[in-house]
């Protein structure tokens, strides 16, 4: 199987805006409470994974890595991008329970 990944980095006016926008990384309807979100902890900070899509915020930016790749390859990309864009989410940040738009 051929692997392909894409990286999207969106910049917002401030950190709070970027954290709020994380809820909508799964499309216009956002991340519903019924979706099983796998949370990977990096330095006690959450990285959210839905299928082969991983996302977190770094200051005023939201980083999204998605595509068709084995979990080990996705993990390698996450770790590489975390070096450049460190995760700045609060230790207890809980994605599914952010308010709806």
C-alpha cells in the first residue's frame, strides 16, 4: 500500500481562537461527542487522532496531519512536526466538550 500524508497549518489571530477551532478539524459539523477521539499524550499535552488525522494547536496555529499511512508513519510525522510546532494545549484540554459554534 502506498502512503500519503498532508500537513495543514492554519494561523489564527490568537491562541484562544486556535484552541477553539480545533473542534472543527473534523469538518463543518466539528467533532461530535459521539466520535471516538483517541488522545495521544505528548509531554502531558493532548494530540487528538481521528482515524488517520492528527491535530493540535501550537500558539496561534492549528496543525493537522492527515492521509493514508500506517500508524507508525503517522506517529513519525506527528513527532517531527511537534519539534517545529510544540503543543501548547493545556494539560487538561478536552476536545469533545468545547462549545458548539
